[in-house]
C-alpha cells in the first residue's frame, strides 16, 4: 500500500520573514518564484508511507517543493530507472529504484530489512493525485496562486507521457 498526503496548516502558509511584506501587499503570490515557493511557503505536514513503512510521517516540508520533487522522480525513474527524494535541510534521502514493474523504496535511515515496493502504476497515480490535490488546495485557499506559472510548470511535469513511468528496468 502506498500513501502520500499532506495536512494543511494556514499558520505555516507564509514564512515568518515574509509575513509583514505579505500583509502590506508587497508580495504577490502570482509572481513568487519557484525558488520562493519551493523553499519557504506552505510548509505542511507530509506523510509518505509504502507497505506500512513511514518514510515521512507528519514531517513539515514546503508542499510545493515536495510536489516538484515527487514529479521529478517520475521523470528520473522513466529515464534512468532510479530516483531520489532528498531534503536540503538534512541528509535524509529516500531512494527509488525500478525493479521490473515495481518501484522499490529504501532510505538513508531506518529502511526495513525487506524494502517496501509498489507497482509503478500505483506510484505514478499516487504522485499525480498528490500533485493535483496539492495544486487544487493551494489555488482554492490562495486564489492569486492560480496566476503563478510555477503551478503550470508543476502540472506539466505530471501530465502526458513524461509524467509516467514504465517498468522493465532491472
């Protein structure tokens, strides 16, 4: 079983250093850069579980960054058969590897003796659903984000053939 989800927290939408400028209208969500959105805004609890193993459990991460990272794993798995989910603030890494028509998950810390796996189709569908629900939530809660091209870029990463993965890598 694969589970990827987030828990919104409106108290963590805006980074502390930007709160005043945001309140004064000096920052517009429609024009925030991908870097700003990925590394400071909308930090929510993220859960990422595979086969009963929690790789992330209520870990607070910027939602846009996690969405981009997961979307890129789809491309990396397709292109090279492996991918990583890593974090700039620590050394934790989740490794993904195609094994036939399945994705095997290991990590730099506390991987079970038998690494959990899931069908590649399930992983692709879960990432696409996670990105779709994340984008929908952000646009619904902060309508100005609908105009930000970063969200279009994110949607494009998980759509069409580039957003999918095929098996048979090992």
